[in-house]
C-alpha cells in the first residue's frame, strides 16, 4: 500500500477515536467524575473530566462509526476503507475517552493543574486508550486493520491533527487552552 493510502486508512480507522474528546469539550459541564475528591494535595481527576462530557464523547464517536458504516466499504486513494463492527466502534470511542481520563489522573499525580500541558501525553493518550480497549474488545478486526504501517501512520498524524484542532477550538473560544 502507498504511503498516502496508509495515511488515509489510518485517519478513517481513527475517526471514531478522534471525535470523542472534541465532542466532550462541547458536551462538558456538570458534576466531575471524581466528585471533587482529592488524593493527597491534588484532585483525583479534576473538573475537566465530567460525566456529561465523557458520555457525550463516547456517544459521538460511536454514532460517527455507525455513520461511516453507511459509506463503507469505500475506495479512496488506493485504500479500501472498512466498516466498524459494533464492538470496534465502542472500543475506539470509549477507549479514547478513557485514555484522556487516564492522562488527567497522571497529570494530577505529577502536580499539574487542570489545563496544564504535558506533551506528548496530551496528544497520544486517547490513541493508547483506543488501542488498549479495542484490541481485546474487537481483537480480530483490530489485528486485521491496524497493521504496523497503519499504527506508525496513526502515531505520526495524530499529534499533528490534535495540535491543529485544539488550536482551532481555542481560537473559536471553545477551549480555555490551545492544547
Ligand atoms: N471534558 C469533559 N469530560 C471529559 C473530557 C473533557 O467534560 N471526559 C470537557 C471539560 O469541560 C474540559 C474540556 O472538555 O475542560 C477540555 O478537555 P481537556 O483539555 O481534556 O481537559 P482540561 O480542562 O484541559 O483538563 P486536564 O488538565 O485534566 O486535561
Ligand atoms: Mg487539556
């Protein structure tokens, strides 16, 4: 497969994992997941991780996968873009949100307040979460689709996409920080 086809496939496969954290920004608000609890000096997760944002994010990623399934299989730039089985759609969307929550947990333990950056964790937390949850949940599909070149493409394009979409969300006044 050409480099372009690999990048196109990687982008398609990750779309249900890319959308959740952006949707969480729009859906966020209300009670935080940690209920305001602290661990030592610091919050367990912080006010930036809410039930509403997390549920909205997972739902958005899952529904996007079902929408993409209406188009699949789709031939683009030499790649055949596959459909998402229900367990893969759920794994990618929920894993992305869980990865981001896990990163906030790590950030609080290292004393970083809400909104403080921690590259490259901020750019890749949801990728690690999406892979870690989808691998067991949709094992055969994951192994078929996420070949090593596709994973390499994901690792390269994701931070670039993440930085640019967050910058746009910041410019639009949707996010308090540009990361
Ligand atoms: N958000 C949410 N629930 C999530 C993830 C995000 O409600 N599971 C919303 C919150 O309003 C959050 C905003 O989206 O403030 C931006 O998300 P993010 O940058 O991940 O959170 P931060 O506020 O920067 O907090 P942290 O330092 O913990 O990442
Ligand atoms: Mg943040």
